[in-house]
C-alpha cells in the first residue's frame, strides 16, 4: 500500500467515525435526559453531578418514587406492563406476518395460476398507501367484528394483531425476490424423489431461506414495536396500551414530562438492540446475499 492509498484509507475511516459520532449524539442526549432530575430537556449532552438522578428510571421500572414532600410513593404508571404488551403484540404479529408472507411468496414465486400477475400488481399498489389511511375502516371492521367475536374486537390485543396482519404486501415481495434467486433444480430433484409441494416448502425452501426470514421478522417486529396511530385508536384502556401509546401520555400541553418519556424511549430500544445482536449474521447474509447457486 503506497502513501496515497494510506491517506485515502485514513480519511475514509475518519469520515466513518465522524458519521458514527454524529449518529450517537441524539442517543446520548436521550439517555442524558432520562438520567437528569426534573422534566426539562435543557442542558448539555451529559448530566452533571448536581442534576444526575434515577427518578425517571424508578418510575419506568415500577419502583417507589420520591415525592416533593420527601415521602416515597408507588409508581402509578404501568410502564413495564406497556412494555410487555408491546413485546407480545409485536412478536406475535411479526411471527404471523412471516408465516403468511412466506406461504404467499412461495405461491407467487413457484406456482402458476389465473390472476397471479394481477394480484402481484395489486400488492405492489397497496404497499404505497400507509396503514393510517385505513384507520376509519379498520376501526369499523373491528367494532363490527367485536359484536360477534369479542376477543377480536376493539380494545383487545388479538384485534390489534389482526389489523397488523394486513400490512404484509412489502414482505411478500421481499421474500418472493429471495425465492426467485433459489435454483429450481433443488425442488425438481425433491419432486422426482416423491416429495409433495408442502414437503418441498418445509424441508428445502424454509431451511435455505432462514436469512431472509430473519430480516422480515426483525423489520416487522421493529415497525410494530413503535407503531402508534393504529394502536392509539384500537386500544382504549390504560392497561391495554402498548409502550408507544403509553409514552405519548407523558407529553401533554400542561406538562411535558421529557425525563419519563426519554427513559421509556431507551427501554423501548433494548429489545431491538438485543434482537439485532442475536441475529446479526442472519441479517448480514439476508440483506447482502441471494440464494444458493447451482
């Protein structure tokens, strides 16, 4: 490596480190606000020794909170319950979305049937419209469905999950593109050995498509974990709220509780970070690599 190449490598690394530092500033500010006494977002990036406090995290974790008169009172905000509701709804929805997307994508990628191209085009058009545009329709459907099946109506987690299952068009296209990159010879060989289409899907397509399944699951999980508009309309009782809906209750015109909001935001990012670390290898291969080659 000559001198010019070393300098280019140096400036490339410097630019990347500067970009990473720039991206970390908002995160450090949110963490700082969650560790600062009071509910104001003013101050430096890091809290000082005079302003450092765990009061917001005690509220988030459900621990007794120190009152202005010096007494300790139990936390009245069920943040951990909201957190569990978010994890449960996002995980179940992401799993069901993955199952529906994978089976639909396999049908579009490998089977030929009447209306196939029209349905693919319809899915492509549907994913251009955000779910928020269908809030009124979804509310009406869940309200009517709740009269016949109360467990799937308004103010229920199954009802919210059912509404989330409508947003699978993008994932179908993503998985279909991955299936298209897999060699058909694998399935033809299995069919010659007597395997049924369902056996081919379970024993060949699924194991070879784990990277893209991990990508779809994580993207769906992240998107639903922080989803607010639909959840705020469907869920009405406080104990049924997800973390995104509950965190928004800290911000109202009379009092913006930025410290509590920041601590809740940091808590919401923990499962996403752990999921990324656990599935890092699958994510890299799923986003950068295609199927196996013949």
